[in-house]
C-alpha cells in the first residue's frame, strides 16, 4: 500500500515537471525576444537621430551661408540699418550660433549612445533654425518693402526732375516748330503724375518706369533738336557780328584817314589788316556748322580782333592831336616837345643803338631795361611803356637778330615825349601809347588768326554741281558733291555741309539750310553724294550752293561751290 502511494507521488511530480517545461521554455524565449526588441528600437532611434542631424546640419549650412553673404554686403547692411532691421538681424544671427552649439552637443551625445537626449538637442536646434528662417524671411520682406517704397519715391522724384527739365526745354524752345512742340507734348502726357501714381498704387511700377524712360528719351530728342537750331543761330549771329566788326573797322579807318594817316598801314600794323581774308576764313568754318570750330573762332579769332579794335578805338583821340616830327627835331630841342603826342615811324633797333646816327647824349635806357630804340634815319630815340601787344617785343627782337637779312623791321609808335635828366644830360624819350609793326619788310604780327596759305591750299577740293527744277511755287535744287581731295573729307551732317546762299549787293548771305540729322558724314577720294533742297517761292536773283567740310587727317577746311540763278 505504502509502495503504491510512493509511486503515485513520483508520478505527480513527474507530471508537474512535464507540464512546467513548456512554460519555462516559453519564458526563456520571451526574455530573449524582449532584449532583441530593445536593441532594434535603439538602432532605429540612432538612425533617426543621425538623419535628423544631417538635415539640421544642411539647414545650418544654408542659413549660415545666407547670414555670411549679408554680413559681407556693405550696401545691404546699410539698407538694414536705415530700415531699423539691423538689430533684428544680429539677434537672429546670435540665436543661430547658439543652435549650432546644440548640434555639437547632439553629436557628443550620439557618440556616447545617448540617442534620446541627442534627438532632443537636434529638435531644439531645428526649432531655432525654423525661427531663424522665419525671422530672416520677415526681415527680407520688410527690407524689400522699404526698398520698393524708396524706389517708388525715387520714381516720383525722377518724374518731377524730368518735368522740370521738360519745362526748361519748353522755355528755351519758345515758339518752336511743330515737330519739336509735338515731342514736348508727348513727353508731358507721359509724365502725368496722377496717372503715374495710379499705376504705382496698382502695383504696376514697371509701366510707370517705362513711361518715365520714354519721356526722358523724348525730352532728350527735343533738346537735341533745339541744340541744332541754336547752333544754326550761333552761326547766323557770328555772321552778323562779323558784319558789325567790319562796320566798326571801316569807321576806325575813316577817322584815321581823316587825321591824315595811312589807314591801311596803321590797321595792318595793329593786326587789323586783311580783314576780308580773315572774315572769309571764319565764314568758311561757320558754314561747316562745326560747333567746336565756331566756339574756337569766338574764343580765339573774334576775341583777338575785338581786343585790337578796342585798343585802336581808344587811341583814336590821339590821332586828332598827334604831331609828326622827325626824331632830330625832338633831340635838338626836347623842351618844346615835352608832353606832346607824336607819331614816329622808322626802323626797330631793339636794345642796340645804330651806328652813324645821332641820338641822346646818354645812351642807356631812361626807364627800364625793356626800353627799345626806334630810328627814322635823322636820329634815334628810346621808347618805353605803353600798351604793347603780347609777344610784340619778342617777335620784333627775333626778326632783328635772325631775319635782318630780309631787311629792317618797320615800326611806328604813338606816344608822349618825356624828358629826364641823367648824369647832367637832358635825355628825351617817348612814352608809347600804341606800338605797331608796319607792313613792308617784316610780316604783320597777327595773333593766331590762322594760316591763310594752309586754308587756301585746301579750298575748292570739293566739286559741286547743281540741277534746278521749278514746279509752280516750289524750287527743287539737287546738289551733287564730289570729293576731289587726296584724303577723306568729313562733313558736319548728313547733308554734306550744304547751304544755299543768295547774293545781296556784293555779299553772299545764307538763304537756306537743308534739314538733316546732326551726324557726321564722310566722302572718300572720288566718292560723290546727292542732296536735295526744297525752297518755297524763293525771290529771283543769283544763288550759289556751298559745301563745306574738313580733311579727316589734318582737319583743314575744304569747300566747293556752284552758282545758279532763279528767274
């Protein structure tokens, strides 16, 4: 019985062990699965942290590069400062640097295997980056708005300035021709401030800017047309001024002649001789309509002529009271000639007294070392002071020293007789009011009036032919210009410098100028060009066509003309 009980107990224990075996196996297997799941989650988190870190680093590089570009752009920094946005930018840049420090900390945590805290740091950095991007976007937006506002304000200012310029052009135009008036009106319509403000308000700034640019172009076109008209008027005024100078010269010559002097000799000695040749030379330059040449004429040639005429007119009263003694008369009795105005003509001797001719007892200069000697053959005397032209003395002395083989230089002086006691001797001399180099042996001193020989050499190198066709009250003049020179000829406009002149009395006056673009044209040797000029009801009489230009290499003026008559 006892044996049966023991067997039963052993069987129960065996059964319990058998039933517990799967459970233990299952528990062991469950522990191993749990550890596997933990490892997989850790690896997944690691991968996620590393991916997020790379994304954050790329974001940091982009934002950092953007910030660095702004820092290197001084103009942009100044714009931020003017818009009161520089502090926001600097604060945002500081926050960005702090976020980059978070990424460095995240890297260190990843190396230690603390992926959870590393993910927190990366997410914090990305949040800062997101804020930095938003702030940057806001700053740029505000700056763009400020810049756009400035552009709008600048556009309005530019419109007002263009309007002011247009008003100035309109004022200068006066009663301009129809074409110029139309151009001005078109520009004014484009610059309507009410319409431009409406376009800007509607956001159509580009259209407003386009209207401003077009108005500026039209204003420049109108000004260019006015400039061309002004240049033509300048040429006409210069011609009238030349006529006035010619009239004054005639009056001066008449007064000198009435005083008993050789007017031609006196005027030529004063650099006012051969005025007809000088006038013709100036007219040729004017007809070329070369504005630079005209200004040069006014500043140099006409100014020199006017200065000489002014000096001569101031000395005209002297011719009415002047006496014409011989130098020996003054030397023999100097006291009776004291303070008298005299006219002496003779030979220039510079600073060396002539041999064999009597002079003062004291042979040195009475006033200054620049005093010079004049001799009329009866004696010699010193001349001092006076209004002597610039370079006169140097040129006269150069002739005496280096060109005496051509003959003595003839000079004349008008001045007052003075007397000075020097070393017990009574020394008479002449205080000059006017000193002249007379024509004859020496060349007349003309101060840069041009080279007549050079000009003459290049005249009439253009062959001009004319064909006239009369239709009712309209006359069509077709002009053919041919370059006969050896070099290229440049013309001031596309009409090849053509003007039509009408003969009035003994003078040729400009009658018609063809309209043309102020753009230079050229003719090579042997080339020809045609120009047609339309005239409405021209009066009967003699006419001529003049074409004027200049040689391209030497800038010497060249001309050609052809005459015709109208019934």
